[in-house]
C-alpha cells in the first residue's frame, strides 16, 4: 500500500476556514458557546445535506432491498432497558477532590489529578444518555431519554415495516437522524460532539448468510467514500480485535480516515454483525415475537443484523479535510476545496463582470435559469479575481461569468474550478453544459465549446 497523501491543512486551519466562510461555527458563541455543540452555517448545511442525500441515494434509492424510516427521537424508556443502554451505556469517571475536575478513568494513569495533582475519587459509572421528562410532572415515572443512537428505533419498528411492505430477509431499513450522548470529553471540532447525526442501516438476513452480507456491505461502504472523491490512500478498513467487540457483535470493521493530527486514523463508519441480539432482546422485553416465518422453506428464525453506521458530521468533516488543497497561482497561494460535485455546497456561481446596469439584468436572468436546476449563488461583490478565489475556497465547481461581450454574442464564460479552464457557451446552452460538467464531463464540455485564452 502506498504512503498516504500528506494533508495541506491542520485542524486549526479548517476550523478557521469553516467559521470565515460560513460552514461550521461554535453554537451560542455570543454567550461563550456550549462545549461539544456546533452550528452549521449556510454552506455547512448544504454540505451536510448533500452528504446525507448522497448516502440515501446510494443505500435506499438505488437499491431494491432497503427502505427508509424516520423514527421518533423520544421512545418508550423500556426500549433502552432492552437494548442495554440503561445498564451499560456508561463511562467510568473519577473526580478530583481538590479542583473538582472530572476525568475518564481510562485516561488517568494514577491516583493523582492531571490538572492539579489532587486526590481522585474511586471511579464511578456515569451514564451517557441525556434524560428528560414527558408531561408536567418530573418524577421517575415520566423519565425518557434523548436517543443515543438511531438503531433502536429501527428495531422497535421492524415488524411494522416488514409487515406493511411485505418484506422478507434479506432486506434493510435505513434512517438518518439526530442522536445525543453526554460525552465527557468532546473535542476535535465536529469529530466528537454531544449532538450529532447518524446515517444507519439495519440489514436483516437469514442466519448463515450473515458473513457473506457483512462482506458485501464492507465493500459497498468503503467504495462509497472513494466514489465521492476521498483519496483511497487516506481510507482503510480496520477489523476490531476480539477484546474490543461489543458483547452482541460477532464481528465489526471500521472505515477509518486519516485525519490531520492529533486524530490520525479514526473511525468515520462502523459496519458490524450484530447477530440476532437486538430482535431477541426486544422480543423478550416487549412480549412481541419478532422472529420471521419463511413460507417457502417453512422455517422460523430470528434474523441476524448487519449494521453499517456512519456519522454525517464525521463524514462531512472528512470530506472537508480531504478536499482542501493549496497551490501557487501567479505568485499567490490559491486555496481550493476540491469537492466532488455531488457534495459541493454551491454547484454554480453566476458572476457579472461588473455591477453596471447593462450587465445586471442579463446576469440575473442567467442565474434565474441556472438556480432552477442546481444550487447556485449570485456573487457581485469585489473584483472578478477575488470572486473566483472566494468560490474556489468554498468549493464551487463552476463559475459562469456574464461580461460585456455577452451583450453582443449572447454567450457567457464557464470556468472550471480545478483546472481553471474557461470556455465560451451560448446562454441558451448554459444549463445543459452545466449539467454535463457536474456529471463528470468537463472534458467533454471543454472539447465542445471554444476555449477562452488563459486560465482565469
């Protein structure tokens, strides 16, 4: 395997870019912020939405064996008893008796506080689920939890979905949604947060076919990241050792991405063989038989589950970091986010060469047409060179420039982000040329239309 391509960006630099360009910034910042909570700005919300849409298209829209679900965040508290979260979803923590700081027990090497040297308490269990109350009375009978994962909503609705759509294994249920964990040590920007979004599939299979399906999903999920532009040398599959497997798992692999330091190789998706643990647990606690009877073979069995579980936030961060590039152009550093067109927040920027009244109406008409088909932006602030650089830094694949020649030849200039090549396209053909370029056909566009001299 070749050495991974070195990053040209640090975590600090990407945090600065994300705030400056409206991708991601600290939640409630005017009040000092709230640890582990981040807001997605105008560009960030588009990026994450595109990542989720690309995932949904890949695992639901383009398959016959996966259907969708949007389960409630609040669920019956017995769901979390059955799943084991009430009893086991906890970290061991120690408190410093002097400075009152709290630490995960596995992060402390001795009995002394890492911050002040004071004495630490004995480790105690701290459940990571957020508790809240249903109804006006706050007592133990009204306690519910903000879900710490989206998987259990799928298991609880398995029989309803299976019956309503008359599905039989192998089939899957996919869900995108918020989850909440009261992390003790959130950090590294959006890598570890207290509120995050998951993209999960529970794929139900006949026991004995589980290893084959596990391998199929490993291949499919690894290929998805590479297909959306992440460098293959910064991706790897890592199998969990026996001593790190969850108690219910037969096997588990992580898709890992090589983040800049201090993260290094870290998980962006886990693909686990959960066996029949979940359905059997919910059968036991609910009293509802969740086994499956195969009419053809006359067999009854509890399906095994293959679970590809990805983080929309971690995935978006990986796509951001991997897209970042710097190069020298005309003696200056050009910063460019080389997003795959499918996940780029803005697909096209329409730029009038100047704000003169003779250009604006035509530029507005071009933008009105383009925005009907793709996410676009009208940008007329500062010089055309500065606007190109701004669009490069936010990852916009194409810029459409309306200039004074447009008034004569009824054509515009389309500039491609990565090569900085420019071609002259009739206004009537802009939409088709844009679509072709975004579908990966810039070379065909460049061959079809006359090139503009130079690269800017």
